[in-house]
C-alpha cells in the first residue's frame, strides 16, 4: 500500500509537466475545456477535468493562452487557444522535451 | 438539479470574487457537457449527476486547484514566527499580571487570600487568551494579505559572497535582551493603565499606615494615557524588530533612531501637559524642606518637567548612539 502511494506520487510528478505540454499541443485551434478532455482521452492521454480547468486558467494568467466566450451555442463555452507567447513557449518546451526524453532514455536503457 | 447548484456553490464560494462568475459559468458548462455524455439517450437522471459529481471529486480540492494555494489561517511561512511571538506575549502578560497583582496585594491587602488567588488565575487566563487572540488576529491578517514575514527581501541574484558573516558574539542581538524589553513594556502598560496611583513617593512612618503621594494628577494622567500607551507600543515594536532582524544592521539602527525620535516627541508632549504633576507631590518637597519656601511651586514644577525632559533626551540619545555604534562595528566585520 505504502509503495503504491509512493509510486503514485512520483508518477504524478512525472506527469505534471507533460500534461502542460499535452494541453498546449492541442490549442493551436481554439477548444473549450470539455472538448480538450475528450480529445486528450482519445489520444490516450487522459486528464481529469478537475486538473485541466484550473490548468487552463493558470496558463491563461501566464499569458500563454487567450480565451473567449462563445455564447451562440445552447450553453456558453469558454474557448482557449495559444497566444503568440504561448506558441513560442510551446516550441521551446517541445525541444526541451525531446532532448530530455532522449537523455533519459540513454540513462535508463543502460 | 439542486445538487448541481450546491456543487458549484461549494467550489466557488471560497474563490476570489473576481474569478467567481467566470469559473461558475465554465464549471456549469462542464457539468452539463459531462451529463449529456453520461445520458446518451434522453434526459440525464439523478444517478448520472451523482456519477458526474463523483468524477469531478471533492469540491474543496477542486477549489484548491483553482486557487493554486491552500487556505491557511496562518501558513507555514509565518508559523514559526507566530508561535514564537505567542509564547513571548503570553509569558509577558502572565509575568506582568503576576507582578501587578503582587504589588497591589502588598500595598492594599484584601480580606481573603483565597479570593486573590482566584482572581489571579482568572485574570491570567483571561489576559493570556486575549494576548493569544490578538497575535493570532494580526498574523491571520498578514496571511490574508499574503505578507510573508521573516523572509528577507532579495533583489539580486544570490552569490556565495552574500553568505552572512559568522557574527561576533556581541554583534548578535540576544533574544533575551529584547524579550526583557518587551516584558517591561507590558508591565508598564499594565501599571499605567490600572494603577497609576502606585507611582509616587512611598511614605512609611512607624505609627501611621504607610501612604503614597502619587506623582501624577489622576485625571490629567488618564487623559494623556493614550500617548503613553502609544509610546510603550512603539517600544514593543522596536524590540520585536530587533528580534526579527537579529543583528545590528544599519537598517535596524535607522529604524531604532526613528522609533526613538517619535518616542521622544510623544514623551515631551506628555510630560508638558498642563497640570500633569500632582500638587501634593510638589508641596511634599517643601514639607520635607528639600526646597526653600522662596521658590515658587509653579517654577519648581517647571524645573521638574525640564529635568524629566533632559533625562529622556539623554536616555534616548545614548540608546540611539549605542545602536549606531554597534551597527558601524557590525558593518566593519563584513
């Protein structure tokens, strides 16, 4: 039980950064929160709404995302997409991710 | 759908006002979307709502996520300092009350000792709780406005040169020194606010019961009491600053100077207030023959006030200079 808890905690830490990257990767096109939940789930990258919604707000506050309300549909929805800053940050993060995963692969495969 | 409203309320009620509406709208949309997903055919049922809300989880945790920080009355950043200050305040209050009650017992013994002991414990517990409550309130306010105490402000990037010198022993401020100062200030506050008649000349004669000639005129003293209280509170703030900074830095010396100037001004206003000195106190000097009758009482009272003022100026000057010298020494060791 305790071992499971430790593992879960560490997995959570590992995932934390990746989640941000996964979310940013889908937001070249505007999406609202729940559509992102579904898209990410279909891509085999499930993320709970309770994590995603606050994350979207944080990223918006940091200026990586811009949002707008669409009130034309039957329920109002808040659409998020990458800002200029968000796009360039995302590209940098992708480079970082690739080199990190390469180096970690080298380490753990030896 | 009442549960939906209750859930949204539970999440948003502790969130900052500005974000509340926006989050509420977004959350409502989310839950409705999830419900629609759950109830593929037809209207969503109560079970579906329960399932969706369970999936979203504890509203308190969700609110924490939105706030990205937990709610504390007093957070981990300030807790150590808070606990430290509570201990000092409670100890000082207990000590001050013990002293004040002992003095009043000696001066004016009441009928029953049991009564004294009873009132002693009830006043100590009462006052300790008050002190505790006030410190807690102050720290809770700091927490609310996100003030982090005890962390020094840093503008520049840290380099190893910024490491503090191992201070010479005499250049560290000993907490005991400051605590003694705080204790005395608390005692003084208690004394001035409850027993100013005890300040004066004690006349002990063999045949008559001993009596006190108070130094101050009670009415005028009560009127000017707020000034004294402010002075003493400044004194406490001064000592707390010493505790917080812990070393004789320039900043501390300057703050000390500032506090001292304010104190001096307040003292001069206080001591010069019209009719502050008790007439009996002035005439006492004549009755014991210390002052010849030829000197006018108002002139005598004037020179007494001048004496007090000079005394205060010298005391404050010494304190400020000692502090400045210590800070110069402290800087030379850097």
